[in-house]
């Protein structure tokens, strides 16, 4: 993969939070590492295809350990999401309990 962007989406979040959006140009894939000490959490990768006040929708992610697919991440690990045709991507931590959640992503083509 030709890496075009690196982004620390979440850094030790312990409650519901939303990351700043990464604006996309030619990136086609996101590889995301989710770490932390939280015993329970709900995290979503959100994408939009439009600029401005666009609607953000949850993207399907692939858990690269067991290849399961879901629009919700609930355990630490490495995940992948397709970004083809999108203008932006961000993370939404809907809940976290018992610790913190961090998420670092690499986007490329």
C-alpha cells in the first residue's frame, strides 16, 4: 500500500467522542489499529461521499485477525475499511467503560 496519510484518530478516549475527519483525495483503504485498556467499547468508522454538511454513515470494517465484517468495532485489534469514492472518514466512539481507547490509522492506495 502506498501510504498517503497517517492519523491518530483517538488518543486515550475514556468516554463517547468523535475524531476530527480526515479529508480524502485518492485514498482507497484505511488500516486502523485499535488499542487501549477499556473492558467494553463501541467504535464506528464513519464515511461521507460529499463535502460540507454531508451525512456520515457507518462503514463496514474487516477484522484482520479473524476476517469478520461488521460496522461496529468492540475489541482491540487491526481493522481495514474501503474508502473508494469517499471524501472523508472519521471515528465515532459511542461508548467506553473500564479504561481508554486509542485508534491510529493509515490511509493509502
